[in-house]
C-alpha cells in the first residue's frame, strides 16, 4: 500500500516539480528560443499541460481503484 502511494506521489507531484525547478538553472542561461518564446518561458508553460498528464496517469494507474471499489451508484460509501 505504501509503495502504491509513493508511486502516485512520485508520478503526480515529484516528477513535474523536479522537471520545472530542476531544469530552470540550466536553461535560464540559454539564449535560444522555441516558437519565438525564450526557452525558459516555453519550458515552464509546457509543464502546465504535462503536469495535468502526470496527475491523470497517477490517478489512472494508482488511485482509481480506490474510488471505484469504495462507492456505490448513489455516491455514498
């Protein structure tokens, strides 16, 4: 159970957090652009939808069974 929770937090929160904050020091010094935007802005804004994808993956693979098993059709436990 603990490993499933750890994996859920890792995929849903730690990966996006590390991807944004871990890469910023390296790409902030680059002067290149992507689609006309500085690469730093592009990277940060790219992770808005990617974080949503990570949260979706985390819920689908690790947390969905909790909600499907615990609720009946009326929404009560």
